[in-house]
């Protein structure tokens, strides 16, 4: 048995990126299978069948699911009973993402926003994107890795409504955003929704919403009910897999929320494709690493 | 909804016999290209170094590695077509492309060009790159390699598909039909969600 080190965090960060690109989480596969059972449109059923064949190839031949290896996002939860140096974790995550790109190798999808120079490392100014959270009871470091592809991310949207426009404006915005996106985000995937907070927080909440296992419900019953209502609404649109028509336009709607200002009513939508990739690792003080989703 | 297995190159008559919702599986060769390739050709005035006459174009997103003279596949997928929309009519008119393979479709001008020249848009399943890579047997040639990963790739394919005919030479656009139906349904959805009275 070894012991915890920042080199280990770097190795895990590399491994997580590659695992996320190759192993689709079981909850996503199960949701796709259930969706296929409900789908009646012949074109849509053909699309599902191609998706299943492609997943099968990833599982049996160790292949990458989608060529868009995305922008790397790490969601980190630091355990209160496992104190660590956050700055060293940050550096290790960046190095791990870079090594995954160079050593696997795969296409680096990130570049300078003005010069458009691509160093082919997946990292750079502001990347990888890291979210930090804390759990006072945990005696481990939890890292969730999401490679976010652009087809779905490009369809994301945020809007600051007024309190007078109410919840109806929020719901309309979510439905209209999905209706306008058509086949672009490679549906059926997850519709992540943020409600409340500030303009930056509401967008981050929508991203955290797509990081949840498919079909998990918000613990607050009123938000859980809204998730179900929006799921039904979106799946009655008929937009369907790849925007070519069908009964299933989304696998799930997930909502995350926060308190907001008395004058504000923010909403954000983060779209995730059917290949809703994520990989998780828990690292313990004795150096044990448990991989999951 | 009929299913066809087609060998490249395609002729006009064959393309005019296809209708939206038909399924197509391709054997032979297809040419991959995308944003920078088309800008290099049409905006910067460089003639394509290869004939596309009768062949399908794939809006490709290739991850390849070079081993000596050969290009080996890592993973090859398909990117969103709408960004390349304005280059589609000249690809058909000037270079003879008979099909465009991609995701998310093209706009009205491209649909009209398909009617005029006899061509189709074939929809692939986005994100299913593992199966797409498997159906591409070989990267036979790379033209304009300095533009890689946005060069021109000659792919030899076997049982490539099934692709869905989503825009045909008869003026049908499945994407537009689905969008119109979604718009018709929205008022009822708003009422159900208590967004409108």
C-alpha cells in the first residue's frame, strides 16, 4: 500500500480524462436503453441502434466515444478529514490533463481565443476549468472529470429575467432554448438548468446539473417536480434524436438552484449530448484510488 | 423509408432517386473536409487538388497520427455542418460533389443547390465516432497536409452508415419539417406548463 502524493493526483487526473473519453457511465447507457424502448419513430430508432453499436465498440475495443475531446473540467471535493494543498492539486490537474492529451494521444481541442493558436495540450490560460467544493465529513479527495464537447456546449444559454416576469419566463426560456437547438447538441442528452444566484453562479449551477447521474432528482421536492414537468414538456416537442424527429428529445432535465437577489430572476441552460461523459476518482490518504462515475 | 447500399462515385440519376428518411450505406471513397479547408479553397482562391466528381463530402473531425508516410486513425468523427453552409453550393456546382455528410443539416440555399444539381444531404449520428472510425478502413490520401486537422482526407469506407437522407433533390428538408412541427406544438406545451393561459 502506497501513500498519498501530488504525483498520484496528477496520474489520476490523466487517467480520469482518458477514462471519461472511453467509458460511458452506466446510468447514461441505461437511460439510452430505456429511451429506445419508448421511441416509436423509425428514423429515431435507427439512430439509437447506431449509438448502441458505437458504445459496444468503445466497450470491447477500448475506443474513444467521440472525437471531440472537449474542454477539460475537474470538479473537486476536498474532504475536511483529509487536508491537502489546493495549489498543488490545481497544478497536478493541469499537468494530468496535458499528459493525457500528449501521451494517449488525442486531439487537443483548446486554443487562444484571439490568435486561435492551439498548443495541442488541452490546457492554457484558465484551463483546465476547476470547481472547488468541500465536505467536512470526508476523509478523501473526490475528483469528477468532464470533457465538455462543443456541439452541446455551443447551445447553452443564460438570461437575467426580472421578478415580475416570474417562473413562467424561466420555464419558457428553458423550453425555447431546447427547441431552438434542434439537432446541434447531439440529442437526446441531459438538459442542465441553473436557477437563481448571479449571472456567473447560475451558469455554473447549470454545469453542475449536467454532472449529476442521469435521472437523479433534485432533493427539494418542488425542484424535482419541475424537473419532471420540463422533461415531459421537452419530450412532447417531437424534435427527437439528432433533431430528425422522434419521441425522445432529452434523457433527463436536472436543476440546481441557489438564492438570488431581490431584483433578480436568473436562469441558465447547459446542454449535454447523448454521450454524457464523466469519470470520478476518490483518492485516500493511504494512496488507494477508487474509480467510478 | 427504403434502405440502399451504394458504391461511390454516385451519378445524378441515383441521387435524384433518394428521398428524405431513406437510409444509405456507402462503400468506396468519401472526402473529408471542414472549415479551414473550404476557406482555403473558396475564400483564398486555391483550386482543390483533387476531383470530387460524384463523391460525397464528409464534414470531418479527424484525430490522426502520422507513422512514416501513413496516416493512422486515432478517432474520426463528424462536425456540425451549418458552419460550412455557404461552401456547399459551389462544392456541388463547381466540383461535382453529389452528397454532403454531416450533422445538423444545411440551409435553404444548399437545399436549392441539391435540387438544381441532383445531390443529397446525408445525416450521420453525431458522437458515434467509434463506429464511424471502424467503418473508415483507411486514410488513403491527405491533400493540403499543412492544414491538418482541417486538410482534405480521402477515406476508403466499408459499410459506412446507415446515414439518413435528411435533405433531398426534391426540395424536402427533414430538419425544417421537424422544426416546423416543434413550433406548432409549443403553444400547447406553454399552456400545459402554465407559461401561457
